[in-house]
C-alpha cells in the first residue's frame, strides 16, 4: 500500500466535507487573532480534566489550525497529522486512551516525539448546521481516559466555545449590515457618489473646518450637456449607464479628502478641501477633458458626452458660508453653459 493510500485509509474525508468546510468558513475564524476568552476556556478544560494540555482546533481542507492552546504552543498541523482531524469524523475517534496503540495515531509526530502524547479526549465543535468544524480537546503524556463527569464538563465547555464563535460571527454580520445600511443611506445607487443629503452634510462639515482653520475650500458644479437628448434618443437605461460610468470616472479622479456627490439629475458637485480657486480650476478642466474623452457604447454606436463645469471658492469675505459657495459655483456653471457648454468657468 502506498503512503497516499495509507493516509486515505487512516484519515478518510466525509462525503459532506465540502459542506462542513463551508460551515467552518462561515465563522471566518481561521485567521482571527488569539483571544483571551478562548485561552480561558482551554485553561479551564485542562484544569477540570486534570491534564497538562488542552487545545481548540479548527480542521480546514488540508490543515488543522490551533486557535487556543494550554501546555504546548502549536499553530497548525497537516490534517493527516492531527488527532482532531479524526475526531471530526465521528464519536469513535473522540477519545483514544492510548495513542501509541491505535493504528490511526501511533505514527503521528505528537505521539512519536516529545511530548509523546498518549491520552486524547475531545468534544466536536458543532456548527449550527450540525457539522463538526473542529474540537475542544485535552491530552496527556500518560495513557488514560476521562471520567464521566470530566467528559460532561468538556461538552459544556465545547458549547461555550461554539457560543463564542457564533457570537463573533453574528457581530461581524451585524457590523457588515450596519456598514451596508450606512452606505445605502449616504450613497447614490446609480453613480456610487454621495447622495444629495450626504453631500450637504459633508459640505457643512467642510465649511466649519475651513472657517476654523482658515484653509481653502472650493466646489465644482458639473452638469452634463444636453443630457435629455441622450435619454430621448437612446432611452433612460442607456442614460443611467452613462451616469454610472461618469460616476466611476469622477471617483477615480478625486482625492481621498474630496467629496463627490450627485446634486440632482445629471448634475454633480465636488467639494475640494484645502484647494484654492486656481487648483480647483485645473481639476475641473482635467475632469472636463476626461468626461469628453470617455466613450459610451450602445449597440454598434459609440456615444460621447460633454459637461459644463462651474467653480466656486471660499474666500472668507463675501463667500464665507455653504450657500454662498454653492451659489458662486452654480453661477459659474450657468456662465459655462451660456458660453457654449463643454467648458469651465469660475
């Protein structure tokens, strides 16, 4: 029998191992940092069972990862060299009173080398779907078995381990949901930019900051030229695709500190903190040329869109609040459209 055949015989995989792995990965625990809560549970398991070693182990595709340990520092082992990989197969491997006399474990490194493990007892960590994703186990370098009361306590501790995994998974899911809701509340679904409400909130914040620190603040209003013609000729779905593409273009061309939002319809507004008027004009001209160069395809036709841009800038005198800043940028936008469109004014 070849080595590969021997390993397959001694360490078979369940028919539902892919489902078991999916349950394991749902907890997103393999790369999670060490936790005092899990350390406490392994220490308690070792003390209750009167043995020197205890481990919380998760069994992945090819390796078993030790998430907490007492008595012996381990990080991970090949799945074929880990007692716990056997334990997830079923109850007949959850307690081995003498590892050196069991054909499945006699040749494993932890059995044949220091600390020469002999006793192994574990309780599967069972997911909410009913899959054993790992174990809470205790070990000793002397042969033996746990008492009924010790195994009962080990089961209770294993339930606490799973409760912690479930709690952390639920916390992550809740945070992801909260983050998603926050994104939905502040993001325009079509363009991926800030929605108007979020944009105005950020504008008030930036105005307050520029007043306090006497720093520059500029705003650029962007209006797509004759966009109604696009909708009328090619349909609103294509118009939405154009807006989405321009939204991506804007996101790719602003800095982390900038705030780009959909002001309404086909009109966008970009706030440029720490940017004086001349810098805002240069930004606006670059954005205008890139919008003009962007090609939108509908069927066999290639469509280009132009934009008119107006620039306003805080000067701490006549332009010194949010309304005046937007009015200045909007007036400049009106001039750009009056001057033939596809240009920058401000």
